C-alpha cells in the first residue's frame, strides 16, 4: 500500500440524482462501501485522487471514514456512457490476508514470427488472490511464436498464492497467418500446377 491509496471519505446522508450531480460539480464522486455483513455506508470521495487511482485495475484503497479505517477494493465503476464521467463507485470491504476473486488484465508482449498476426480472444482472467497482493496485470509473451501457436489461461504464470478460476483450457491468444496471404499462396500454387499441366500437354503433342 502507498500514500497514494490513502483516501479521506465523507459520509453522505443525501441521495438522488440531483444531489449526485452537485457532488460531482464540487469535484467529488458518490460511492458506497459494503461487505463483511456490515450495513452499506454511502460516502463521497475526492474526485481527482480517485480518478488517478482507478486507472489501475482492482485498486485497493485505505479509507478514512470519519476516523474509522477501512480497506476496500474497487469492485465497480459506473460511468456516463457518452462523457465517460465517473458517476458512482462500489467499494468492497476486505481484510488483510483475505482472498478475493478478481479479473486481472492480460498484457501481450513480444512479436510473433514474421508474417503472422496475433489475435487476442480474451484480455482478462479471473483469479482468487490475497486482497493485498492483487497483480495490476499479467504478461504473456508471443515472441517468435509461429502459425498455429496458442496461449491458454493455464499457460499464464501466476503470482505466488494466486489460483486460476477460469478454465485452464480457455483460449487467450492465437497466432495465425492473415487469410489474404493464405489465399495468395493458394493462388500461386494453383498457377504453378496449371503451368505444369500445360507444359506436360505440350510435350505430349
């Protein structure tokens, strides 16, 4: 945890779209904290600080709610579909050492064999991992992979203590040759075969 994740949250007792708009106009974001059998707590968070923090997937916050500390995982961020303004955030209370289920982004690194393309079928995998040790992302390398190569969820190297929830056979990345090139190769082969047949016929005559 770092100082950047320490956030002061203000308890709010007013609700509704009008109040939420006023909060956002004041540079704050409406949020709710829930989990561990406690009653949900509605709070307002500092907008600029939170916007920076949630650029990271599965951000973990150290919340100070009127003197009471909470460790909370960002579970859901609701945005305006057009302007992409953050409208509301759901925060799940967690405990140190507790395992949680999260979706972790997959980053593809390297370059596959010349003439091939890399297709990403799935760009996240689900893990069960300690709340205070959630990786920001996981990397898979396609360096030098040739046509027909593929990477599944089970091929991903996981951090210590993390467990894969998704099917290990789930396809993440595939390497192939573009269809246009394959078709072109076929055309060249066909032309070659035609020329050979014509040459044989001419010899027979």
